[in-house]
C-alpha cells in the first residue's frame, strides 16, 4: 500500500467520523449519514489497498 493512499484512506475515515459525531450532536441526520458514508469509503479504500498489498507479496 503506497503511503499516499494509506494517508488518504485514514484521512477520509477520520474526517467521516468527525463529521458523523458532530452532526449527531447537532441532530443533523442528513449530515450524519454523509459522514458515515465518508467514513465507510475510507475504510473500504484502506481494505482495498491492504488486499492489493497482500497480493503483491
């Protein structure tokens, strides 16, 4: 997994979690869903990169 992709995946996950928790505290359901989607996208990006890395080894 390249360092750039690893950072991008982690950043998406952290930003998504932050947005989701802030929206939950402010009772903004739509924004909370968008944060959860961003967090999930970061998690999937990380999983994809880990799978690519394991296939190369």
